[in-house]
C-alpha cells in the first residue's frame, strides 16, 4: 500500500474510532464500576473502537516506516480533524460557524503547505 493509501486508511480509522467512542460513552452504564465494565464488554461500539484503533496504529506505523514522522502525523491528524467536522455536520447536524469554517480552511491550507514543503 502506498504512503497516501496508509494515510487515508489511518484517517478513516481515526474518524470511525472517534465516532465509536462517542457512541460507547453515550450508551455506557455508569451506575457502578462493575456495570460500566460489563457495558463496555457488551458494547459493539467499543469493539468497533478497539478494531479501529488497531487499524489506525497499524496504518500509522506503516506510513512512518517509509516517510517522515512529522509529516505523516500532521497529515493524519489534520485530515481527521476536518473529516470529523464534516461527519459531525452530516450525521449529527452540528453547526459550523464562520469562525470554525475559517479555522478548518486554515488547517487545510497549512496541511497543503506542509506537504508541498516536504
């Protein structure tokens, strides 16, 4: 798999991981420690989060094996941040203010500049 392919895989895994953790936390029984542990074990969202975490780590390790750690980390983190915002807008109806939109645009511009400088 190419470096770009590994980055895309890591970004997707990062988005799924964060969404699954959000759903896990919403459905978790926090009435006691035992109930919380039991609800985690039975939660399909938690298992999806664990799987996504393993995919994220594997793709990240594969990408940094062949390319700069700093560039790869920035590419994955910035892309996941933008992707999570878009997913939040589409799936959860989150509002994105003009200031937030401009901030995301700056992140994308910074990512492009960083990748071109590499």
